[in-house]
C-alpha cells in the first residue's frame, strides 16, 4: 500500500525537483507562465473533466455540503494557530482550507475505491475549486467583488462544464482535443513552477511549512469525520470525505499567492512540506477510511 501511495506522490515531487534544478541554473521568470496556467490551462482541464463525466448532482448534495463544512471548518481551526504562531492569516489559511483534490485526490480515490468513486471525487473537486475561487480569492483580496469572481475563467469553466454534463451536450472531437491537450499541460506546469519558486525559499520558513504539514490534514480530519457522520453520508462518500480531508495543500495555493503577491515563498514551503508529509499521512489514514 505504501509503495502504491508513493507511486502517486513521487511524480509530483519529481517534477517539482526538475523545476528546482532548472530554476537554479537558468533563473527563469515564471510570472507569465503562471498567469497562463490560471487563465487558460486550468480552465481547460476543469471543463474537460466535468463535461466528460456524467453524474447526478442531487445524489451528491450532502457530500458537497460536507466539503463546504470541511473547508470552512478547517479555516476556523487554522485561524487561532496562525494567530499564536504569528503567521499572516492570508498566507496560512488558504493552504489549510484547500487541499490537493485534483492531481492527488482524484487518482487516489479511484485507486482506493474503484471507478465508481470517480463521480463523487469530481463533485468534491468541483465544490472545493468553486470555494477556492470565491472564498479563497476573497481572503487574498478582500476587495474582490462577486461579479469579478464570477468572471474568473476557472469559475466560468466550472459552470460551463457542469452545464454540458447535466444537459449531456458534447462538443465535436475536433474542438475537445485541443481543450484536452491544453488541460493536460496545467498540472505538470504548476508543479514545475513550484520547483522554480523553491530557489528563492528562505529555509527560515521551515516553521510555517512544518506547521502547515501537520495542521492541514489534522484540521481536515477533525471536521470531515463528524461532518460526514452528522450528514449521514453513504459509506463510500463518507470514506472519500475522510480521505480528502487528509490530503496535503493544493499546488494552486502557491499559484494564487504568487498572483496576489501574498508571501509566495512561504506558501511554497507549506505546499512542498505538506506534499512530502502526505507519503506518511495518507497510508495512516487509508485503513481508517476503509
């Protein structure tokens, strides 16, 4: 089991390492690449995943609510930790709230529970992604308006993908192929950019990185376990909620911290150490989730 979990985590760490080594030698400016990732590549990935997945939203209403409770509840736990440790709230809270539900959560769920877990995993990813680009953006930029958030490409692609899935619409393969290809670039490019950012990390940031590596899965589990029980989720959905609660911070947290100039080096430390620690955390949580 540990080797199989490591096989999921290792490619993430390997691409980050490649970005770090390249960055040390060439010192590339990744600002334009990061903007393209958020505005073009990730929206393409979201639309591709949602429009090609069929699921009944009514069946997953309670699960979506549980994810909302888990995300917001994690913020309530992380808030006093940040205050006591002296971390900036806008730096520490988002990585504790929004975890790696896409490139780690979805494949891990399918590997653990089988293909029938894919619709629930997608619902959880969509719910967390929507919160990330509404509540999460508002944390980073308190002046962001609701209308401006609805016009964010990630939100627009989510709504469009859900519409295509619910209505069972299909774009011609000639159009879907380039969308799919653009989406496939996004995750490795995010990881590579994170590696490049690591060349600027001041290792004095180890404190916030280790704190985040502990608090992120701990807060997720502290909220997801009672939330799933109180909402009386079906067994499969409850197990997946627990598993997603233990995931490390999403790489997207770093991308947004870079975009809004919110201590991206410290966020990179949280993301990196959190994903390293998941090699130990996920195997410990899996038997309980199962």
